[in-house]
């Protein structure tokens, strides 16, 4: 698996990154939206089997290829399993031409100063070694901003960059995701502070320490233009953050240079009860719509 080829695809590929990284806490909701309620499984192991089946079904869909889906973010258990008879990350790149990423955070701390930092990751080093052994290109980690509190946002961004540098040292490309909650009343002000803090932290990176950013679609169009153009930023991708697919795609088209990295907005309308033809048609339409919004 060529890191250089994957890097080139991330830098210049037209398309978007699929977020297939629902973790333990969000898996029941993802399954409900997929048509499988809690009474459809009797254990956590069975729950994770079902969510893996859903992810594998998406990854094997005819439209899920590097022509439009340039990357995909995997949950740790997905990386450890197989799709189509191959380890998941290798299946994505070798069979579909999709660059694999791995979600590495372990969830969120309690809110402080209007933000939630990431929980400690004591086993990050060994997880990154496993990611390298599996042919993963990069990682993703999420924290949350729920108020325009400068101290909270500064701490949030500093933590993202601190751990991002550990990931870079292992030869992987980190996607930093300080998510701004879309429903807060001071979202625009929070995004102003976030831009300032990210810009400060980018100046601490040395040449060759290149990252990616995953950010909430901003209130003001093209708010993150300077980050998109920054020499240390490979790509800026947008999370859907609770917007519907229609809303998220509409907002994305107003932000030149951003591409999508949607989760719920990607899987909207998919159902375990659909036939393969129905499923493939539904995911195909979703991919086309998100792809068009990402290249506009």
C-alpha cells in the first residue's frame, strides 16, 4: 500500500471522506436509523456485528469507490475485522481505491469552559502501531465546542495539536476535529475564536508536519479559507453535525475548497430491510449528491 499514492489522493482527489466510525455510544442510534432497534440484538458483541455488516455493505456498494469517495474513517473494531475477505483498511484501498483513516479518540470529558476535551488515550502508541500495520493512512479524533469561550476553545485546540504531533511522529496524518455544536446561539463567535486558535497552533508545526482538519460547516461562508490555503493543511473537510443531507450539502457548496466528511448525512435513508438493489441505489444517490457538493 503506497502512502505516497494515498497522500496524493488526499491532496488532489475530487470527492469526499465517508465517516464510518460510529463508536460504542453512538452505535445504537446508528442502528435504529438503519432499521434495527435495540430488541434486534441481545448483546454488545451482536450489536457490533450488526454495525459492521452495515459498514461492509456500504463499502462493497458499486458506487463506493475512490472516484467519488476518496477516503473513509473507520472505527477501531472495523479496522480489526474483514470486509470481502480482506482486512478492512486493505479492502478499502486495494479493492475500492478509498484511503483508510482510523478514529483514535476514546470519547469526551465532562464539559468545562463550554467545551469537552478528549478523554486520555493511554494506549494511543500501540493503536497507532496497529494502524500502521493495517495500512491505515491517517487518524481522526473529535472534541466539542459548545460555547464561545476563549479559554475552553484554546485548550480544546491545543489538545488536538498536542496529540496530532504524537500521531505525526508515528508517520500517520491526523485529522483534527474540534466540532462546534450547530445549535448554540454564539456559533459564529465560537468559529471566530476557533479560527484564531487553529491559526496560532499551525505556526507550531514544522515543515513536513502536515495535518487535516474536520470542522463544522461555518455560519459565514468561506470562513476557513485561510486554513484551506495554509501550507501545513492537506485538506479541510466538513462534518454534517446534525444537519440533514440536503442542508449539509447546500451549506457545503457555499464553502469553496471544503469537502464533505459526513456520517449520518451519508447513511440517511439506508435500511437493513432494503434489498441489495434498493440499498445500492440509495447509497449511490447519496454518494452522487455529496460528491457534487464537494467538488462545487
